[in-house]
C-alpha cells in the first residue's frame, strides 16, 4: 500500500549530513576568523552581495574537499 509518505532518512544518510554540517562549520569559522574586520562587515551588511557569495562558495569548496579526502582515506 502506497501512502505517499517518504521513508525517513537512513542512519547512514543522517551520519553523512552530520559530518558535512560539522565540516561546513569548521571551515566557515576558520575562514571567517582569517578575514579582515572590514570584509566581515561587508558580508554582514550585504549578505546577498558578491563578497558573501564568494565566501559561501569558498566554504563549500573547502568543506566538500575535506570530506572527499576523508572518504578517500577510509578506503
């Protein structure tokens, strides 16, 4: 019987989401703390601006690269 309700995420999916969340947070904090106060202020003042988009892109690139390396090391 199909109810139209999607099954819950598996535990493996949940662990992957938690791992990525942790990595995004670590990279975000690292890059944010390296950034000048002026750049931080620009991002806060214009969260949809060019500098904020570049910052978010760099966070994603580094976090995903770290996760890829972690998964490669596990094999």
